[in-house]
C-alpha cells in the first residue's frame, strides 16, 4: 500500500490504479530516454548530407589567367558557367612555339562536379572529382591517375588565381598560374 502526505501533513492512501501505473510509467520514461539518446547518436554518426554543389559555385574561376615562369608563358581561359558546364583551355608557350596545350571542362554530373582534362587534345580525358569547395578554393582529385592526383584552384584576395597540381596529400605542389 502506498501513502502520501497531504497539506496538513496527514497520511493519505494512494489509489490502487495509480500504484499499478507507476511501473508502466517508469518503463515509458526509460524507453523515451533511450529513444532520445539513440536519435542523438544516429545524428552524430550520420550527419545530414552537405548542400548540393553546383557548377555556378565555381564562377570565380572564369576569366583569362596567365603568368610567366622562366622563358615560358602559361595561360588558361575559362568561360562562365552555363548549361551545367564551364569550358576552358590552357597552353604553355616557350619562345615562338606552343610547348603544351589542353582542353578543359568542368561539368555537373548529378550531385557531383568533375574537372575533365584533355592534354594535347587526347581522348578520353582524365576525370578529377571535386572533393572540396570552400569559398574561392576548389580541390579536384583522382587518386588512380598517374600525375597529377590533385588539382587545386584558389582565388586570392588581390584577385589572382593560383592553380597547383600535385601527386597527392603531402607531396610537393607545382604552381601553374599566379596572376590575372
């Protein structure tokens, strides 16, 4: 028998229906607590998917970029985004000859963006998946490619574009473009 004290500090009997509900209410409280904890753990283990990246987020790369290094003049040209693509081309001129050239493409494929390089107009091109886009920095990676494995573009505060290629995390980067 359960009892409780009333306002006058007198003992009062708790109805039997209430005493039968107490164990069930305790079970409900435990189950609800476990559900909340489980939900928090699930949210921590499976965070919501990041917002879909679109080709328009790379518009800052559009324009004409060039630099001179040693005797070589390096240039790259990118169109503005349209119809889920950006088209680019790059060339290196040494003296009075074209030493290298490549056709470039950024393209949206569903929820992913790819950098496609066709050096010397070779087909098929090499695909590099956009793995990081933060402000005005983009990293494209293809770990199976011989070299480069990563292509990184960053637009600096003074308006210059720095493009680097490297052999992966921890390797020496080679700078391609330094001014607009």
